[in-house]
């Protein structure tokens, strides 16, 4: 069914962005997406064609960057909804933390400012679980959307800190300057699941390090995972549901799974590509000791302490969201995508 409603997706080349564009087109929306380089639109179109999209009359591309005001007024014009997905990603520790964080904070504020000026009804921000639960270490309770991560937490990565500060800045803007602009956030845990093409999320690095054997010993760190299709579905539900305005929503499959359990899962179900996967566990004491000297170990020690008893009940109850994939299915389809698109390992 066709609709005249126009949705802006920022960061259309990203892992979540591509899945959102696909689902929005399937639902009949007019989709506009920002990309840094218009030359990249062909790869997105090729991907969408391979997943059943035949007509592209409802899809348009615009060049815009979160670091500049250029083009944002035109980008927002006529949009009813904005899905603010794009955000800086850091795989190495930046030398200047403040300079690394600024683009994330200024980027979401730029989106909100121009959305308000253009009369957009609602903005959905892709935040993450790192902004919610990394300070919550009481494992006898549940982690919910009421929780916030302390940005001064020892071991917190620059990426997680930037997402937390960006989300806080967004809520402050809505409270003080938002006017009638509606706003909600999606806070996903580690995003895996099937990829539409050879573009993957940062969460796939864990699987890559397991499959290629570079993780010689496996730290006993618990994780939560979510399928990218479920993340996109939750964005769209939050975009349209009358009760979503003003809320945060954790996107997570039910339950939790440890890295050693992921290694065992891969070896059991994908033996042909898991010969290099180690199941040798790293002793907890050794991780704690290494955290005194090593940044990555410090982050790992922090993650080990996080309460992974994470509630996804709010999204289920308020928006009628039900994850289509279990955590095991999410991990296995992600690994299968790596094999399919990267001929890996």
C-alpha cells in the first residue's frame, strides 16, 4: 500500500540504515536518505534490487553531513518523520576524545534543529544500550530504559561515551527548545543478524575475531544481541505509534549469552568455518589484572560487570514489538552473512 508520507533516513549507507530503507519501501513510504557521497547510491540500489525492490520512484538520495549545516533545510523539507541513524564510529581510541565526541553531539542537535524548523512531526534517534546500562552492575535487578550510563565510568569507550552524551543533549534540546517536535530513542544492544550485502556493523568484529582465530583465549563476558531486522522494525513502530513520543526503547532479543557460549554455538552449528574458533576461556582474574595496564582489557573488565538482565518489555508492551529472532539465530545468521559476502574465513 502506497503512502504519501515522506521519511528521512540519515546514514543510508549504514548497516541499520540499509535495513530501514528496505523495510520502509516495503511498507510503501516515500524514503529520502542522506549519504556523504552520491556515488554510493548505486550500491544501495543494487542491494535493494537483490532483496526484491523493483521500483525506485519512492527513493531519493541527498548529500549531507552531520558536521555541516549545508543542505539540511532542503533535506528536511516535506518530511513527516526523521530516523536519525547516522553517527560517528570509532574502532581505534582517538587521540583527542573531545574532538571525537563533538560530531556526535553536534550532529543530533543539527538534525533536531532543522527538523523543528521544517515542521517535522517526529524524530527517532538511534542511540544505543551503552547510553543505558553500562553503569548498572546490580545483577539481582533488571536494566531498563530508566537507567543511564555514567560517562565517567572507568573503561567506557569513546564511542559509548559519545552516544550517551549525544542522547542526553538531544533530550535537553527537546525539553528546552523542541516545541511541538516529537522525539523518541531506540537503544540497541549489539546489532547482528543477516546482512543485506557486504556492509556490516561494528558488532561483527567479535565474530570475525572468533572465526579467524585471533581471539586465542575467550573472556567470560556476557552480552545481549539483537537482529538488525528487529531494530529496523522497532524504529518504524516508534516512528508511527502515538504512545512512543517521549520514550526510550531498548532493542534486545530475549536473554543474554556469553562470549564462550557464542564460540561453542559457532563450532556446533557452523563447523566448516569454525576450525579456528577457540573455546579456551580467559580466567577472570587475568582480565582484571590486565585491565590495570591495557585499555582494551579495561573495557572488557567493565563489560564483564555490566548487568545483562536487560528488559525489552517496554517495546513489547507499549509498541507491540516482538523480536523475530532469538539471540542464537541472530548470531548464526550474522556469521552466515560473513561467509556469504566475504567468503570468510
